[in-house]
């Protein structure tokens, strides 16, 4: 999906939620630690040592990510949109954003980025309260997470 299409899709989701705003960047994210939890779950599944090792590995990956994501309080897959004044997070993927998961004003928001092997970690930190939303975006260009990070930093 092109950058223009994902931005258009998020703007349609905003309109469907009766939010009068326009995003200028959008990308797909997971809760921070999602990929690491999947890796750990896959290792545990693989260690079972059954004839169906690949099934156990994939099952372990899926269980690891789902358990981790549920513990964060965030949807496992999100599309994040950035407007001039707000940052929005919708449950779902870049093609089908669904329910609004979070909405935070950009004013007073600090964005920190940490680069990892296969992901970029994005921390959205409220300067006054110190509360934070921690996300990770895959380095794959099709997710457009880099577009969001560039807009916020």
C-alpha cells in the first residue's frame, strides 16, 4: 500500500469516528516488545522437540506475541496517524483501521526513537506527566512506520 493510500485510509477512519482532523503521515505499528515476545515464544515452541517442530515454533510465536500484546493494553496491530496537532492510534492494520485506541496531542509530546535489529522503537512521552506509549515499527518499507517516525522527530 502506498504512503498516500495509508494516509487516505486513516483520514477515512478519522471521519468515520467523527473526528475533524487530517493526518499527514501514517504507518503500521505493534506494541513495544511484540517481535521479541514472538521470538521467545518461537524458541519455547521449538524446544518441545516433537515431529511437528515447525508447527510448535509457529504456535509458540503466536502465543508469545498475543500474551505480550494483551499485557500492554494496546492492540496487537495498530495504524498510527499524525496530524499537525495530534497523534492517533487505531486498532487494525494499514488497510483496515478500526477502533480508536489512543489520541494524544503533539504539543508537549516528546518522541524518542531506538533502533533495533529488525524494528524501530517509538516512545511517545507526555512531557508533563511522563506517561508514555511505547510502539515498535518493522523496518519493512510497506509498513510506513518510518514516515510516522520522521514526522514526529
